[in-house]
């Protein structure tokens, strides 16, 4: 579970990668997947 601060940061990051004109759909998905994986990594959770 994310803290409020972490959730706000993730939401801002997600919006910045999906609400832009620079990344194509595939890159958006890969960036989102990488962020989701990183949020579950052990150093980030502790």
C-alpha cells in the first residue's frame, strides 16, 4: 500500500507520461509498466 505522498507522486508521474504529445502509446505502456514494477521492488517498499 502506498502512502498518500507516494500515491500523489505516482499519480503526477502517470499523468505526465500519458497526457503529453511526446510519447507514443507503446512507450507510455512500457513506462507505466516499469513504474509499476519499481513501486513493488523491495527498496521502494521499505
